[in-house]
């Protein structure tokens, strides 16, 4: 005999939508016995076999592990063994801007010399020489870490605040 989803939901104390989701997961709807066997095997037995205390301990362990990892990361950042991604982004942005600016400036530096040349090989060699010189200069660029880190620390301190500017609540009106 076939039992309705509503009757199964009522018998097992679940919402009808939950029983519908069981059907989507493969619960047979043909006969009453098959449906009940599937519910026992797939729903009730796993609930009986679950040790709630063990699950709570596992969740606590995961939480403690995450907190420990966060504390280690903060310590590494303070010890300067880890660099923040904001700092890396800032330095790379500045460096790439310098590359772009330097490469774009090459034609302005050598256009008169190139215009005076008549041989294509000489033009190519002059451009190659200027490009190599520019790349060498860019390769020897160094960014000052303390200044950049000070900027990031200031930004971090601002972000830690509530973000609301403080209001002057004193009464400055004269009576």
C-alpha cells in the first residue's frame, strides 16, 4: 500500500517539504515498506549513530585551530616574517606605474636622435640600448619598507575604529 508524503511526514515528525527532499534524494515512493525501510536506513539510523558530544568537541577543536592560526598570523605579521597583501599590492602598483611611465618616456628621450638616423639598424640598436638602460634602472629600484609599512599601519588603525568621525558635543554659543 502506498502512503502519502503528508502521512509519512506526520508519522516521523518531519515537515512535508523535508519528506519531499527525501524523495529527491532517492526515497522510493512505490510501496509503504520500501519507503519506511529507506527512511530508517537513510535518516533515522544516521541520527542514532551520531554522537552529539563528539561532534561538539570536533567543532570546538576546529574553532580553536582557527583561532590559533589567526593568532600565529598576527604574530608573524608583528615579527615581520609575513607581509600583508595590502603592502604587496601597494608596492607592486607603484613599481608597475614606474615601469609604465619609464617605458612610455623612451620615445620622448630619443626621438630627435632617431629622426637624425638614416639606417634602420642604427635606429633599432639605439632603441634597444635605451630600453635596456631603462629596464636596468627599473631593476635597481628599491622601495623603502618602513615608510610603506607606516602608511599601512595608519590605514589599519583607521579601519579598527568605528569609522564614524567624532562629533564635538560642547556648546560654543555665547549667551
